[in-house]
C-alpha cells in the first residue's frame, strides 16, 4: 500500500522555529505527519488515525559527531522518536499526542537559553560575514564606478539591505527571547 503524501509550502526563519513546531503540530491534528522538512517545501504523510506532538532542536555541533546517536538515544529514553533531520543541524522529534499534555524538548530555562544563544551566535556570524562580503563587493564596484553600473549597484544594495534587516531582526529577536527566559 502506498503512502498518501502531501506537500506543504512555508518559509520559516530560525528565530521563529517555535512557530514551525506549532504549524507542524496543527497539521498533525489534521492527520498530516512530517516526513521530510525543507526550506520552502515539506513533505507530510496523511494518517488521520494518529496524532503526534512534534519538537525541533538545533544542534550544529553534532552534525559529524560520534555523539549523535547518544543524543538521539537521550530523547528516545524521554519518550521522543527521532523522525528526521534537516541539513544535519535541525533535528525533528515526535511523540504520541496526549490530551492536556504539552511536552517540550527543553524543560528548563537554562537549556533553552543555551539553545537561543546558539541560534543568535549563528545569526550574528551570518550578519557579520555578509557585511564583509557586502563591503568587498561595494569597494570593487565603486573602484570601477561608471554611471552604467548603477543598474547593478542599486539592486545589490537593496538585496543586502533586506538581508541585513532580516538578520538584524533575527538577532534582536533571539536576544529578546534570551532576556525573557533569564528573568
């Protein structure tokens, strides 16, 4: 019997991963269960007879680590099933849904703060890296300045401004989450 698979489209930012968790949990309530996550498109199987609670975890340092299986075993011992990973850094877990229960992968504030700081560090690094690339590109373009290059310079600058805005927003958003958990 072939599986009934459905594609769902959605863009989620790392600083809002809780919203993606919520979305996946809402789809599970409708009988759609995550099979393969993606940046823009995720694949779900349809089975209305079961419902799961999903959780996501960001662990880039375990990508090539020998501790990866220990990490999965830890969550399995806590009742979570590892279902898939995205790019080796985002790990998706699930457990059977129980009414009135809202299980979380992180149950203490300190662990959640560590998680948020990891994400904030990566966002900050991306922001800094893109600032360097932008500076090099602009220096290169301006050194060859001519009026005909404005057709290239303006769109490139606009893209970078949007990128800096998004990454800056994400960095601040993660900082606010850290402060909220620390209080």
